[in-house]
């Protein structure tokens, strides 16, 4: 039972991390067709404070 809980929690953490992985997140969640858009989205980033592409 404890192993199942740990596995479910680990899977939830992986989904959460993927959802917050920037433009690549949807690709990690099962939409690989969106992966090529990463570089285009990163290039269009305005560089707002707190974003990976900031200044």
C-alpha cells in the first residue's frame, strides 16, 4: 500500500513539474507536436522579471 502511494505521489510530482516547464511543458504532458515551438516561444519572450528568458 505504501509503495502505491509513493508511486502515485511521484507521478503527480512529475506531472506538476511538466506543467510548469515553460513552453515545453505541454510536450512533456503528451503533446509532442508542441515541442518544436519551444525555440520560437523562447525567442518571442519579452524577458519579464522572473521568467527564464529574463535579461
